[in-house]
C-alpha cells in the first residue's frame, strides 16, 4: 500500500476546512473533567454523555466530592450515559488512583511532559486506552495527540491514510506521525464531521464528497 504523505494530509485538510469552516483549538474542559467526561462518553452518544456529565457535576460540588461519594450515588447521576454501573466504579477508581498518585486532581503537569510519557501516564489508569488519553491531552492542553474515534478510523482507512489491517489502537500513533502537529486538532474535527455527514458507515455519499478525487475507496464503494 502506498504510504500516506504529510503533503497529502495537508491537502485533505485544506479541502475539508473549506467545506466545514476553519476550526481552531480551544480548551474544552480542564483535564480531570475531560477525563471523567470521556469515561462517560464510552459507548454512548455525545448527547447522553453530556447529560450524564452535567448531572454528575451538579449533583456533587467537586471532583473531590465525586471521588469520596458512594458508587451507588454516582450511578444514579450518570444513568443517561448507559453502562452506568461500570462507569461509576471506573470513575471512582480512577479518581482515587490519581489522588493517591499526585495528592490532588490537577493534571496540568501532563502538559509539561513529552507526549509519549503523558500518554503512558494516563494509560496506566484502569480502563484508559489510547483514545481517552489522546482526547484529554488534545482537548485540554492542545498537545499533538490524535484521538481516533469510530468515524476517524473508518474515514482514515477509506482514504488509505492507514492500512486496512491497522487496529484502532495503533491508528493513534500512526496518524500522529503523518499529520503535522499543529494540524492534528482541526484534522481530527474535520474527519469526524466528514464521517458523520458524508463518509457514513453504511452508505457513504461518495457522489457528494469533496475529497473523492483523493480517495482510493471511491470507485469500490459507490
Ligand atoms: S469518496 Fe466515499 S469513501 Fe472516500 S472519503 Fe469520500 S465518502 Fe468516504
């Protein structure tokens, strides 16, 4: 398979920027909140996870209060996220481990670490994989970590930015090698939009696709 080049990525990014508008990085949440939110967002929609996060944060005064709460009380406030029993245990466990490790919940030290070390620190927490680690580092600190969700994984494979046999977990590191660091956040956002609106899982709209001329999958799918 021909390897995706950075110049190809830059070209794709420019086309998608014209289509979806310029997207610049902004800090979405502080890192500990983002970590909790991302646990809630596993296997559910953005709407459900946002509702659960808002409920959780309004039910408890602080992250520290969540870490000290009964699991059953956490469960009650995150029901809309689905898998609430598992997620409640996970959230409490992760918060307690973090508190034991650093004596608080301020994760800003991660932004001073080399990217690989910061990822490893987060991935050492139970249930935290490459996607969650990348979301926290990218969204809270603007670090050049590429979260690969289901849309990005699908679109990247169809565009042959990664090979057909590359796992979703491995895709994070591979994408980071080919996307320019300052372009990772917008490229992540463009690919999500493209996956949701055009390059859909079941019926991609190749006839309406602005990057069709750069897509080796176009003829095979349409
Ligand atoms: S041409 Fe089709 S398969 Fe390729 S990116 Fe566009 S919608 Fe997806």
